[in-house]
């Protein structure tokens, strides 16, 4: 995690080697083809956007990377290792964290507890030490509480620490979900429509957070987003999906002017 | 006003995460413990100790066990009675066949055996949840009930099927009177309650609650659902098993499989629902409530000069229980524990109106 | 060999009785996603009401109509006081609420009509009849016929009528159903009434067989394994599940029971269900449960 002090208005950042390589992925559910032969590469420290009309298969792509769905064809190479089918908790162990379109927070727990769950993989939780709290378990709890408080500070959600997340408004819930993902100190952060349903101010805040995360922690970010302004502003590279196929790939400027992309969005050929 | 938290700032995370962060709560808890340990043994009469306080503690322990499974981990279980039976019969057989074994060891082993059985019947939770899982626990309940009443080895081949529990001996001291038995139970329950509280405020508790709230999402932060669920079954059954052993040894004086039937399972479930799902305090409140309710119900009509027979009394109990369950689920799913919290919040202002 | 068939047929037919109870479960689950733990209590309550009225001198038809009216009232009360306040809660809460309803009904029923066994004499023929060399009880045959017609009727109702379609819509998605104008509350009253009537029929059959008593409610718990085997959302599944459970129970009790001191019947069905849950949770005919994130 290298701290690169950069000006936000002037990318490129220090983009490294290929972190995740997705090769020729095909995913079907029964008769429905969600993804057909999609290949893409995400490089270390970059912000990578996946865009496309509704139903294009964007969330499915993230679900495949994350281990929720297992593709019928194709390979995924992460950190140089081609992996077989894995469960989401294996993906988590390897440093992949994720937020969801429909918010997958633990509604019965407070903000603080939700974010603390993000630290789970970094903590030991054997039965005996946990039951006899005082001693190693307490020390560990405090140490990680500190780390979580740093994230709470970063995302400016101090005031809602103890509030059960089910009671929070949508925008704050999304922020807490981001906090939980960050708590895991991931190498690869998958964000599924992090700005959906937000007004302009909330979007600006969220953009700033995403950029800060990438800046300060060097986290590689793959995000799905519908707001073109946001995508063009903050991404290094963009991939466009339509009906489960990749139709364009490149820098925001190049993709914006690609006739196939324009067609897909305006629906000329459909 | 009495309950003002003003001026109580937490200067460290440790203070913030304490079991009783608010000073008044801490004083209250210590006071209750002091009374329970020091005053009650001398002040309470034998009836109270035998039929109210000791069973209350045992029920509370069983409720804590079930609450860990159902309230924190979200796995509904109707097999509580069966697991209590496992604890009771294991303890009985250990005490009979290895005489002189320290009673604490007996109880611990009973709990461990119950934990293993719990894991076994918890295996279906890999594939099923909600009420499907409840049905699997019904299988446990009926099978275990049958096992202990039909396999003679468990009852030491007694002809009537009902056996009296052995004496409780620890380091040569005989726990035979109600006071000593009460204190033994109190100590065991207090210690186990404390351990449970520690579990639920740390990682294990959070993992359980994550599974309860959204087990699909729990996987993405690295929780392994099966392991977490089986751990819940294990710990829960451990507690419930010890409760069963206590029930047989300390309360009943006999080891009777019909004491651990489906009704018992429902009773403990009701305690957990009414007391508050996901609350250790709630387990105590629920146990007290359900235990005292029948006494109340049988005495109340008398106060109004109305005589009702035992059958009608049972029917009244059923009706009231049923209504209370529905009432609590609608009005306050977090049960008495939440009502208690709300009450405390009101105390912040009382007696001032604003 | 004949003995085996007799036990088998006896088991199959007793399984039909389980199916009658299970049908009520399926109705409510199919149409509202609620697992009604109180179905057994409803069977008992309906039977008690019917028998109680008969004992007070009502004619059979009058008692039947009065009981059905009672079940309608029960459905309305349940919808108003329990279902509506809990409409947005998770299934597990609804399930526990139905446990509360079960206790309530058991208490009220027994308070109203007493806890003794009430024999139910309806003139349904009993006694064995010889079919292909095997003795079959006439009563069991009639029970099978009743169950069969009930299933056929319900299946027709769900598939072909407008209300049936509405019920299926509600089961799929409450919000969507409301948004196309389906009146949720009325649907629930209809469903619970239908389940109540099914409970009444089941209560008559069980009561005629065993006499109307408290254990009928417990027997209804057996319907749970039936549902697991057959699938919670399948009407024909309730029949098949019932047959499997009934036959399995009887066969295991007769042929395996003597080795272990008997009493296998109390848990065989549940163990079978548990194994099924591991292998095929949706049952033989149920819909696969898919969860999306």
C-alpha cells in the first residue's frame, strides 16, 4: 500500500501489473446467457469501470470474480494464479472485497459492528480466548477497533456508529457498506453501483471517497456505474458490456466516442 | 434523572466495550449478584429456593443456550428438550458408572456430549434454513426422546424407566440441601452467562449475527457458514446440555425422559421469544416471566373470587401463552429486553416531563 | 408376503390421512409464503367444534355449516390480528406467530369443548373388505377417495379459476400482486378459510378414526415430514409425501420395530425428512429455492 500524493485532476497514477485477468468467461443460468466470451484485464492500483445497459451482465461479472457464480467456461487468473471454482469466502481471503447493488449489510447490527465484521479475516476467533474475553481477545478487539475507527473517520460516519444500520437512510447505508469492504484492507475492491439512488451531493462525496481510497491505500477498484459523468471523471479504463458481450474496451475518451457503444446505449440496432 | 449518563465519557475503547458501560447498570448488576449470592441463601425459604429460584436459574441457562442458537445465529430449534435429555442422561451415566467423579467434571462432560450431538443434528443447516431447519430439529427432539426411553442402557436397565439422580459431590462436600444446591446452580449459571456475554460481544457473536441477518453476504467477508452454524449448535447444545444435567440432578431429583419432551422445547422457545431474541439479559427475563406466569394465572382468578379447575387452568395458560407470543412478535420482537432498554431511556428524564 | 402387502396398504392409507392435514399447509404456504404451524390445531379445533355441536343436538348438516362458518370467522380474525400487523416480517417471525396461534387454539378449543375424547359417529362404513386377497378397511378406502377428490378439486381451483391465479400471484410476490390490484387481505382470508375447510375435512376423517382428542393436534406435526418429502408448494406432493410417510412408518414399525423395542413410529418420519432435507431440500415436487444477492 504505497501512498502516492497525486493531484486528482491529473491521472495517471502509478498503475502496475495485471492483477486480475478474466479470460473468455461464459456464464449461463438455465437458458439465459448472462455472459458470453468476456475477457478483460484489471491492473494494480487502477480504477476500472464496467458499464453497459441494464441486463448487460455487469453484476454477473462481479459475481463471477467474487466467487458467487461459477462460469461454465473460461478462466480467472488472480495475482498470477489461475484459480478454479471458489466460494466467496475464499475470494475474501485472497483480498477481494465487495459492495452490492441492493446493500448487503447486516441489518440487525450497528454500524460499528458491521464494519468490525469486515475485519474478521484479520482476527483470530477461537472459542476459548473469545469466551475468556479479558486478555488476548480484548487486546485484539481494541486494536482492530482502532483500525475501524480510522475508516469511520475517513468516511465521516462517526455520528452513526451505534445506530442499527436498518435505521439508516440509503445513502449512509451505502457508505457503511463501503466502510465494511474497506475494513478488510482489500487488494481488489468491487463496487456494484456505489452511487445508485444518490443525489448530486452524495455522489460527489462518494466519488471523493472512491478516489481517496485509491490514492491513499492504492486499492485497485472495479466499479459498475451508470452515471457517465462519474465514470468518465474517475476511471482509468472502461469496459462496455451489452447483452453479455464485451463491445468496447479502453480509456474513457476512446470508449465515449466508440460508435458501437453509442448504438448500444441509444438502442439503434436492437 | 436517576439514570443520567451525563458526564460518563468513555476515554478508551475498552471502556466503551465493557459489558455494563453505564455506571448505574454496573452498580445494579453488582447489587443483584451480591443479593443473589449473599442475601438470598439466608433470607429465602425452602419453597422459594426449591421451586422458584433454582428452576429459574436452570431455565435461564437453557434459554441462554437457545438464544445463542436462535436469537443470535438465527437458527430456529425445536429440539431443546432433546438436548437437555442428552445432558441429563450423560451426567447420570457418568455419575453412576464412575462414582466419585467431581460434579463439575460430570457437568462439563455432559455439556460436551450434548455439544457433539448438537453438531450432528446441526449438519442439515448446511443446506436448509428457517423452518425447514426447525423440522430437522424436531427429528432430533423425537429421536432423542425415544432413544432415552427405549434403550435400557441409558437408564441403567431400571424397570420403571424413571431413575433417581445420584448425589452431588465435589471435593468431598455433599450438595444435598436446597441452599447448597441453589448456590452451586447460581455459580454455574453466572459463570456460563458471563462467558456467553463475552462470546456474543466479540467476533463469534458478530459472525453469528451476520449469518442470521444475511448469510449469503456473510460469506463475502470471509465467514464460513457451515462452520459458524455448527459452532452455534455446539455452544448452544453445550449450555442446554448442562441445563438438562442440572435439571435432573438439582431440581427434579430424578432423570425422567418425559421431562424433556416437545413441550419443554416450546417452553424454552417461548422464554427466548418473550425475553428477547439476541439478548442474554432477555434470556433471564423470559425465564422469569414464563416461570412466574402460571403461578400468577393460577392465583389471579382466586383473587377475583373465581374458582377454576386445573384443566381450565391449563387451557387458560395455553390461551395466554399463545396470545403473548403473537403479542410480543407484533409489538416488540426484541421482547422484554428491549422494553427494559426503553424503560431505562425513559428513566433518563423521569421524573421530569421533558 | 400377504402380510407385507397388508402392512403396506395399511400404511399407504394412513398416509392419506396425513396428506389431508398437509394439504392445508400447502394451501397457506402456496398462497402466502407462511408456514402455518397451527394447521394441526385448526384440524383439532374444527373437529372439536363439529363434534361439540353434534353432541348438543345439532343435525349433521347444521353442525357442518356452523363449523365452516366458525372457520371463516377464525380466518378473518387471524388475518386481522396476526397476519396484517406482521406483514413485512421475515418468515421465521410468521412461523413463530403461528406457533402462538396453535397454542391459543388448543387452549380455546379445549376450554370450549372439554378435553375428553369425543367419539365421532358419522356412519362412515368401517370394517374390512377383501380386495384381491388382501384385507383393506372400508374406512381407509373412503378416506383415500375423499383425499383424492379434495386434491383434484384444489388443483383445478389453483390452475383454472381466477381466484386460484390470484393466489399463485400473491405467493410469488406480494408487492407485485398488490400493484396489479389483487386485494391482499381478502386473498389471505380466502386462503385461511380454504385451509380451515380442509382442516375440517381432515378433522372429520381423523375424528371418525380415532375419536376427537388432543393427540390429533400432535399427529398433525407429522404433516411436516410429509411436506418436506412432497415439497411445500405442491398439492400432489402432499399426497405422495403422505403415502411415503405412512407406508414408511408402518413398514419400519412392523419389520424393524421389534429389534429396538418398538416406538419407531414417533421419529421415523422426521428422520426420513431430515435425510431428504440434506439431499433434496425442495422435496419431490416443490420449487427450487433460489437466492439472489
